[in-house]
C-alpha cells in the first residue's frame, strides 16, 4: 500500500523578498514577505 512520506527536512528557497529595515544594535533584519518554516527556526539569507 502506498503511503505518504516524510517532508520535514527540505530546504526551500524563496526569491524576491524585500529587506525593509536592518536594526544593527539588535542584530535584526526585517523582511517583507512570506518565509516558509516553523516558528523560531533558522533562516539563511543569500545574495
């Protein structure tokens, strides 16, 4: 019998997000758009 598989460890790349603000003293980058993933997870930014 075919069953659903595990889909929890995939990397997803999202393009065309806008950087709205950089707060240097708190090490924050504010991004406008939808970012996939769970809450409190790591996000990797690439050029």
